[in-house]
C-alpha cells in the first residue's frame, strides 16, 4: 500500500522517488538514533532530547 499517491508528480514533473516509504522511515529513525541533525530548531540534536531517540527505537 502506498502512503502517498505520487502519480501527479510523476506525470507533471517526471519525478520518481529515490527511496521507498519504508527506506525513508528507516533512514529517519537511524538519524534519530545517531543524533544526526541540521542547524534548524526541529532537527538540532539537542532540541530532540535523549527521550526522543529512546521513544523511536
């Protein structure tokens, strides 16, 4: 089951996904686990706190 219908993006923009939804979620969770982030408030590792990594694991 697709989580997102990307047909319009494919048809109008010629876009194709580079990862499956499962791969994207796995990469996101791995980033949380590793404490990876960017210098933006929602992605700064310190802003997530230690509890966020434990909750996602």
